[in-house]
């Protein structure tokens, strides 16, 4: 059963979304189109082995981070019922370094959460076959580099399947827990001008004792976007902007202590 507080967040988000639907969708589409253009250029340019391609990839990623921070800022102002405009998307590029540093710390935290499960997995299988499967799945010729797990996973020599599955489960649960606790770091960087470390710490404190509500919210948002995907993917143009707005409303509701 859906928590009443989650219902309130979603219903109030929906009301704001309907009032600002053209503006919010336009903001999202602008960011998505720019991201798509960058991806298209990278795909056509070929391998990342070229220094020019590498520089363009890094530059475009940083530019998109700046846009995402601008989008967060605009959404916060919309939820607060303050005036916004399209130009505000480009007003948070000074926060890119903070966001970049925070993302490194976030990735490090995720890695540390994976370690217990990874140790269990290593106890349950042949280490050489596991690492060979991982290495062979890395595609450095793609732009950007990617992981392509195909038949390589079937080549892993597993000694203890229940223990192997347990390790995978522990890693997944830990990652989900960590991601939920630290998910609002970008909001604190934009809204409170926090440093990289402080933004992660603030997100951790903000989400304390709210894991059940946040997990339920995440599942509902995934469900909403899945419905959008079923509409030939076109529905995502409507559901993703709503999800971003609802996420912003959730952040502000947690800050105000109404959840």
C-alpha cells in the first residue's frame, strides 16, 4: 500500500507539473537534445583512442553536468513557486567542480558498498575466470567505453552457486542503500552551495530514518517511467520530467520535515 506521505508528494508534484508542463518538458527536452547531439558526435567520431575525441568527451560531459545542475536549480525554484526562465539552465556552471568532486566521492562510496558482496563472490568462484570475464567485456573502442556482458559470464567457474548468488545480492542491496542515502547531493550543491563532501553528508543526514519511504518512492517512479516506456518510448517525454519534478518536491519536503 502506498504511504500517505508519498501520495501527498506525488499529488502536489502532479499539480505543479500540470501548471508548468510546457515549461518543464521544454527544459528537459533542451537538455536531452544537447546530450543526444553530443552522443551522436562521439559515436560518429569513432574510437576514444584519439586525443581529440577524448577531450571532446570530457568537455561534453562537463557541459552536460552544468546543464543538469541548472535543471536542478530551475526545478527547485518551480517547486518553491518562484519565477524561472530557460536561461537559468546555464546559470550553474560554476558548480561543476563541486559536482565532479562529489560524484567521485559518490562513486567511491558505491565501490566500498560493493566490496562485502564482492568478497563473498570471490570466495564462491575462480578469481581468474571472473576477472577474465570482466576484462573481455570491456569495450574500449566505444564512445564512451562500455561494458558488454555477453557469453563471458557463462565462462565464470563457480564453486558454490548459493554463496555466489548471496554475494551478488549483498552487493546489490548495499548499492541501493547507499544510492538512496546519498541521492540528494546535487540538490545540496545547487540549493545550499555545499562543498562536495558536505553535500554527501547532508544527503545522508536528510535521508536518515526515511529508507522505507524513499525506496517506495523510487519503485513508484520506476513504475511511472516504465509505463512511459510502454507507450513506444514517447511517454518518457512526459514521465521523466514529472519524475524529476517529483524528486525535487521530495527533497524539499524532507528538508521541511513534512515526511
